[in-house]
């Protein structure tokens, strides 16, 4: 948004490489997110959807996190982002396990109609 | 269009949707959720003004008010939930008797 | 405003009940009630003492945290706030005494009623905070404190009807406070302050000011059960326990009215118009007649009293059109402002006393009979002469017969109406009184009528009847110091800016 | 770079909007919950990119909050909904 | 360019709110509401209100979400026992539904649109009041903390915050009043997945540490007592979900002490300051920082216990 075209040209060569890598990582991350969403929409039942969504989204988040970590450039921030990603991996793995288990149990509630 | 203008316009729309929900919705849970949406609209209004009045940082007073407001609104909503569930438990009703 | 005398009374008035409520939470049934009653008596005493202090020293303020407005919050105890706090203190003490004997003679096994004392003290703190507050957002917080505790008290009886009514009350109240808060947000955006006085100076007429006036007024009208939004009040008030009904109708509905009065007189001066006053007055007039008519049709005593509340609260709104001057009226010639103003204040006092007395009497009848069908009032004078007397005296005050406080209120209001030339309000006042007389005399006729069969009733502690009777007498006793009270209310030095300007020349509509 | 960040954010937001279809279509509560999971993950990604765009590292704290609360919701759903087998659905 | 994000977000917010209200199924309403809450949190971020975003995500989505999910379950199942009949007074007439609903609905719709237009005009035309940014920036150094929102919450407007802590306690009492005082439920110790327990045991320290971090970080940046309190409160909720009835295990007196600690300590602090000759909550500038931190910590513990109690009691 802010017109920093001039500054960008003056930046040094390695900065441009880092930016390019960030861009690539973010694009790949977005691609995985799209794949996950399409899987969520198109796949026939809960288990396949679960599989598509958790795998793809976490990869996507990982790529985006990596890209942003590069962008910030500070090692502490990179570590923090990495820890966040690990936490997300853990929580999404457990939640997919829990959801799958939940689904397998017989006594699934139906949707409550308003009335 | 500035950011704060977009959100302040959104805020009154949310408020109106919430009011409509409280009046029109029948199920207790929906009514309670409608009050929270209404509150979200009001708080959005506050914070959009805070962003408009930003100097080195955004106006902190509306932020503090909104945090207070969210807590108060959620407490009232929790109380309303407890009443609704108690009614459901005692009578099996999910709506007010004259709104079926 | 910050150069007025500071005092710690305002902070104590909020802090003490909260402290006592917190302490009473630590005790079980009996100890809880003792701590609660002590807390109520202390809070009430403090209220009366601080009222006396205000009559001596004029307006007191307390600058919380030492931060002056606009950033900080100011507690202000001017004569209007002192009047409301004083009424709350007197009525609150009597209701607390009643509640003490009411609960202790009930021998209720489950400990639910122990919640009454902490909730009532929190509610009292909320009321005091509301009357003292000089900050728009703080008013929101206090009104939410009042809402939550009031609804909790209303559902304390545990009946299904009370739960339904309580949920409806809560939803209506949340909607009302959110509408109020939206108005506050817009006002804050356009003035950059939350302090009432500063906002009144900074507010400029325009679309935003008008819209906030509308939305805040609508929100507060929902909360005070003004005419089109009264639907939640009768079931909520009539299904609660007797002391709770008295608290709800005598004190709680006054809270929203108080905010409305403050805002109209101190903030919205610029965006008010003659038409707005007329509209509010019209809803008040409709409420007066419609509420009284509905009361006449009821078969249950508590429902009747609840509808009567809607009617009596309508009178308060009818004073608003008198306070707003029509374009072209010179402020010097507006000699009706003082009577209208004192009429309003008297109506607040008379209604608080009379209505709490009526609900407490209804509670005595429910206590004795187990139900409150109006038919069962037959021969009341024989078996409960004191209660019958309380109902009679309170009823007379509601009708407005001399020499009651209700008479002062309606007389002053009529005087204001005729002096201002807005004669079209007079029929509503008179018709309201006539209908009120209808239902009060219906009650009294039954009370004097001989019983058809022998009535079996439980013995009622004497002290309950004494409390109800004292409250009823209170609605007469407020007439005695009328000279001093009018002077106190009109004493300019003890007035806040907005009310002072009313006494001097009314609120000007934007012409 | 800023423009690119905006494109990424808009893309992720559209992604979320697509995921809403599953939320609305259901058919079971678990499917809807999956959609909220997508919301949470994509929201975290948006927050990270926004942290770069708005140059505010405190946004990462919000990411952690999102994360721990989404797992709370899942555990709550799984635990609460399977109890009381005596009830007829 | 960044306006695109905002417009998209605004459309998403309005769409979700509408969907939430118009959905025919209750579960749809509630999950749409979660999505709405998350979007709202993103909107706070766009408006530079990070504190509010954390509070919104934690309280309005997380805590309220748990309560709503639990209620959804309650309302979705038919009751196994026969519900009691409605106990209505004689004159509690049920209004007959109006046959010709078209006209009132039309009127309501028109009124709705008019209200929307007026309110949008009012917000659009709101004059610039300037807010209190300048004043708070000027007085921030005297407040004892460096983060302006924390300064407003715990120093400039400490009275509001104190009342708010009271509101949470009153909400808990109100929930007691609605349900009648009975024993706390004893969660079944069976039926809990071993893996789930491990997860819960893993997340509890994470929540605790992150909450403590937010509490301490509130002095300099976004965070503070309420956000920390909700995270700590969810520890209690997780314990209960995992089958450890931690709330019922605490002795009654201690429970009461923990619940009232935040409100009481704040109040006693205020009274002490008043006795020392100042106004209520007028901290001496030298000790303001440490007093605020103590008050915040006590309040956070209190609120966390109260939130756990609300959850435990509401879902019994």
C-alpha cells in the first residue's frame, strides 16, 4: 500500500532473495490452504475431510509461518513462530483424533431443529 | 473510505441485526446469541472511533471500555443461558409460551 | 465542577454495601442473614447521614483515583442524587427489616434465600453507584449491576413463571442497555469525553446527537418499562417474592428513569426539541391511563400492583414536556418549571413509599393465605386491620388525595401544566387518578365487605405489618417537610449544572 | 511487499468464506466443527501475515490464544456431547 | 488497498451475523456464531485493538463457546423424563397468534430499514471529538504502567474495573439463584479417553504459563488481568472436562475466599488509600506499578475461579 518503490530498488541483493523466498513460501502456503478448503468442500464424508483439512492446513500454516519468520528476520521471533506452529500441530493432531473418535461412537446427536 | 468508517458502518448494521434477532428469533439460545451480536456491534463502534482518534497509539479509553463491556455482556449472557436451561429443564420449553 | 467540596461519603456509599455483601457470602444461613441485615442497616444509615451532609454542605464530589474528568471518573452527590439516595436508604431499611422477619418466619429448608442478602446489598451498591455516577460508561456498568442482581432476585422464588418472567426481563434489559451503550459510543465519538458535564458543553446539534438521544431514550424506556415496552414488568414484578417485588418496583425502575432525567437535562440540551418532549409526555400519558385500566382488570393483587407501577411511572414522563420550552418562549417567563420539577420529585418519593408498602402488604396476604386473589381480600379489616390500613393509606397516596405525597405530586404537576398552557395533559392526569381511585376503592370495598366463609390463614408476624404500615405512612409524612424539601431541591448552589439551568430557564429546544 | 501481504490476506479470507459452505451444509456437528477448525487455522495464518503487514509482533500472542481456545472447543464438544447415553436424541 | 481486507471482513461479519440469526438449525446458529467471533477478533486487530482481540477470542469465543456448546447439547436432546406442566397463573393468557402477519411484518421490515439508514447516517456524520488519546498520553508516565490500555483499566478508570470484577461475582450468584443451591456435580471418572487426558495435562501448563505471561506482559503491552483470567479459567474447565472435579475438591471456605478475593482486595486497597487521605484508588505514584500488579494478579485468580464456577454450575 505505502508506495515504497524507491526504497525497494535501493535494497541490497540478499534482502531481495529473502523477500523472494518469503513470497514463494507464502504462495505455497496459500496453495495448501486452498487445497485443504477444497478437500473440506468436495470430499464425501467426515474422515476424508478431516484428513484433507488437517494435513493441508497445517502444512499451509507451516509454510506461512516459515515465510513470516524469514520476513521478520529476528531469531527470537522465528523461534516463537516455530513454537506456535508446533503447538498448532499438536492441537490439530489431537483434535482430528478426537473428532474422528467422536464420530465413530454410536450415539451421535442429530441437529437440533429450532422449535 | 477509511478503515474506521467501514467498521463503524458495519457496527450499526450488526447492532440492527442483533436487535432484529432479539425481537424475531424464537429460541432462547438464539435470543441470547443475538444480544451478544448486538454487543459486538456496539463495541465495534467504540473501537472504530478509537482508531480514528489515534495519535502515537490508538485511543486507549474505548479499548478499556470495550474489554469491560465484553466481560459484562458475557456475564449477563451466561446468566441468561442459565435461566433458559433451567426453564428447559423444568418445562421442556425452548421458547416463550406466547411466541410459538 | 471539580472545585466543589470533596468527601468520602460517595465512595463509601458504593463500597460499604459491596464490602458487607462480600462478608455475608462467607456465612451460612443464619449468619448470612445477620451479616446481611447489619449491612443493610449500615448502608441505609450511611445513606441518611450523607443526605444530611448534603443538606448542610451542598454538592459533594469524590474524584476517584485522583484523576479528574475527562480521563477519570467523578462521583457527584448533588441534591437530586442525595434525594434518591435518601429515599433508597429509608425504603431500603424498612424493606430489609421486613425481609428479615419474612424469611426467618418462613423456615425454608433450602439455603436459596440466603442469596437474597448478598444480592440485595450488591443491588443497593449498584443503585447508589448509579445515583452518584457522573460518567456515561460508569452508568452502563452500574445499570448492568442492577439488572443482573435484580433479575437474580426476581427468580429467587424458583417458580416457573418467575423464571420465564425473569428471562424476559433480562433479555429486555440487556437489549435496553446495549441500545444505551450504542448511544454512548456515538456520543463519545463526537465529543471525546464521557463526563456528563463536559459532554453537555461539547455536544453540538446534528444527526449524531439526535440519533444518540433517540437510541438512549429508547433503551432507557425499555429498562424503565415505559409504555410500549412495559411487557416485561408485570409478570416479573408479580412473580417475585414480596420484599423483592417491593425493591424492584419502588427502587429499581427508578434507576433507568434517573439516568434519563440526568441525560435529558445535562447532556442533550442542544438536541432536544419541543416535539421530543411532547412525544415522551404522550407515551407517559398513555402509560398512565393504560396501566391503570389494566390494573382495574386484574384478578390477582400483585398483578394489579405491578400494572399500577406502569401507570404511576407514566406520571414521571409527563413532567418532561413541561421542562422543555417551546421555541419562542422567553426563559424568564417560564414560571411552571419549579412546580413541574418538584412534582416529579414528589412523585418519585410518593411512589417509592406507596408501592413498596402495597407490595409488602400483598406479601403479607400471600403469606397468610397462600395465594393473592383479589376476592380473598374480603373482610381484611377484621383479620388484618393493620394491613388493610396500609393498603388504604398507600392507595390514597397513589390516587393523589390530600394530604398525601401523591397529592403533592399531582397537584404540582397540574399546576405546572396549567401555568405552561399545555392543558392537554390535564385530562390524562385526572383520568389516571380516577382509574387509580377505581382500583384502590375496589380493594378497599372488598376489605370492608363481610367474608362469605370463614377464612383460614397462617399467623403473620406483627412486625411485617408494621413495616408495611410505616412505608405507607411515609408516603404521607414526606408532605410535612415540603417547604424545606422544595427549597432543598431548588437551592441553586447545591444543584448540578443542568438542573440549575432548568430552574433558571428550562432546557431549550434547538429552534 | 505490503501489497503482496494484502493479497495473501484477502486470499485466506476468501478461503475462509469458501469453508463456510461446509459450516452451513453440515450435516453433523462434527462437520461444522471442522469448518471452525479451518477458520481457526486460517485465522492464525492471517494473523501472522497481518503481524508482518502491521509490523506488530504482539499479534503473535493472539495467535496463541486462538490456538489454545480452538482445542478447548474441540475437547468440550467431544467430552460434553457423548455423556448421558440414556437420553434419546 | 488495505481497504479491500476491511471491506471483505465487514461483508463477512454482516453475512455471518445474518446467517446466525436466520439459520433454521440451532447447531448452525452456534457454529456460525463461533465463526463470527473469530472474524470479530480479526476486525479488532485491523482496528489496532490487540487487547480487545485477545479478550474477544478468549471470553466471547472461547468461554462463551464452551457454554453454548454445552447448552446446545442440552437443547438438542429430547428430555428423557416427562417435563412438568407449565405452572401459569389464571390470568396468564397466551396471546392468539395473528392470522394476517403480512402487514405487521412489512411494517417491521420498513422500520428496520429506516432504523438502519438513520443509524448509518448518524455514524457516518459523527463529528471528530478527538477522543482522550492526548490526555492519556500525557498522564501515562504517572500511571505506573507503560501500556495505555492497562493504565486506563487499572488506574484511570479503576472504579469501572472494580465494579466489573463485582459483576462477574454477581453473575455467579445470579446463576446460583436461577438454579437453586445444590451440590456441585461429580464428573464421572470413566469414559475419558487416556490420550485426551494426556492432551489436557499437556495443555494445562501451557495455558497457565501463557496466562501468566499475558498478565505480566500487560504492564508493557497488550494483555492483562482479564485475558489471563480467562486462560486460567479454562484450566479449571479443562480439568473438569478431563474428569477431575477440581472445583468441588477445593474446600468451601477457600473457594469462597478465592471467589471474593479480587473484589475484596481491590476494595480494601481503595479504603486504605482513602484512609491515608487520598481518594479511592488513588495510588501513590511511586508504588502504583507494584500495587497494580498485585491487584491484577488477585483479580485474575478470582475471575478465573469465578469463570470455572460459572461453567461448572451452568453445565451440571
